[in-house]
C-alpha cells in the first residue's frame, strides 16, 4: 500500500522544518511533530510513513548486498584480464553497500524516534479520559499497536545487526586485493566464497523477514484508522 507523503501538505517554511528534523537533530523533533500536527499530520501518520521508508531502505540494501555477492563470486572466477578492474568492481560494490547500510540505520532510528514519541503521548492521554469504556478501548488498541511495533523493530534490529560483520568481511577482502593485486590473490578468494555467500544469504533472509513485518505493521495501522 502506498501512502501520500505528508510533506506535500506543508508550506515552504514547514518543508524546511521537516528537512531539518530528518537530519537527526533530536532537539528539533518535538518542534517538528508539533508543526506537522498543525497541518493535520499526526504521529501515527509519520510513523507509518517512516516504516514505509525504512522498508524501502532495507529493500534497496538487500538488492545491493545481493549485487555485491554476485560481483564477488564473479571475481573469484577470474580467468584473466584487467586485475585493477576486478578490484575497482569490488571496491565500488563495497562503497555502495556502506551507503545502503547507513541509509537503513538512519531510517530505523527515525522509526524509533517517532514511535517513542507516539507511545509516550498516547499513554499520557489515557489519563485524560473520563469515559471508562473509551479509555479501556484506547488502552487495548495501544497495547496491540505496541505489540505489533515490537515485532517490527525486533526484526529490523536483527537484520541490521548482521550488516556490520558482512561489511567488515567485505572490506577485508577489498583491502587485501588493493595491496595484493595479482592473479594468485584473486584465486585465494575462492576458498572464502562459501563463507561470504553464507553470511550475505543470512543477512538477506533476515531483511526479507523485516520487510515482511513492515508490510504487516503498515497494514495493521491502516486497518485501525
């Protein structure tokens, strides 16, 4: 399901505020959420949008790591040619993988920030109800949303934790080629192909689970509206 970007409803000044918030300056977040609410965009809307963005970032990272694996396997099958080109190929894939990993981290942090703010506000507002029935219903909905969110963020964190070891292993091999740019060095990577493939495949598997949880969370939030 696609959601309209809330920033399309903002004036130029408010767009600037939104951009400032996306830089991760925690002190500006409260101001940002307040400005968004004035334009009719609630924290739950922002949460759904950010989960969608995090899902997109993970999808792009998953595709990048799959591409990096393909290139690594191709290099280990080296049968002659430009050695520097082989190195440049892996270095480019590594750099792209780092960029995708940073995007995933940033998007997950953004999800956590708005979720913390949403649940804090929601819990505080429960104390303002005068109707016991409505208060109970709202509390039940909050509990269900928190449970769904916990499954989502656990899946996201699990997948993200597997990224650094993969990047470190990839970096080691790129550095090794940089200082040992010869056919025998490339041939030596063949023995490591299975290990690299196993690690990246496990990462992609966890990313798929996280993406699936994001789909479920977005669907559940849209149904509860």
